[in-house]
């Protein structure tokens, strides 16, 4: 029989990653601005169903992400991950450029 390991749970009830750290959120979005030094603005799109009418509504949120090497450009599809606060408004970092803009 194979031994199954149960994931660790913190005191607050959140799942922990193998190193004891909490799992970080990851999102995909399009870069809408790269004019700042080592910072990109990413538009995150979410589809939400209206509670009463049932219509699917598109909600967009813009977040700032840290881009250490200035690799992402406007229009690129990127993957970002939640991280510790880098500045007053940055709480995300660039993980990878999934697709370059044409």
C-alpha cells in the first residue's frame, strides 16, 4: 500500500505548502502598462454571474506587479503571483511571460 500524506493546516485553517508557508495566489492577465521602472500594470479579468438575473458579467481589476528584468511589454499575457509588499501599491510579482504580444 502506498502511504498518503495529508496536507498541513495552519492554526487559522489555511492549507500550507510543503515548506510550511501558505499557498500564494496566482493569476493570469494582460499587461496594460510598462512605463514604470521594474513595475508593470496587469489587468485581471473575472467572470461573475449576476445574483438575480444570471447574466455573466466581466469584471476587470488592475494590479501592479514587480518585473525585475523589465521583460514584459504592453499586451503580453503574463502569470503573476502574490508576494510580500514590494512598495506601497505592489503586492504581486511576475512569474513568467506566457505569450508575447504580436
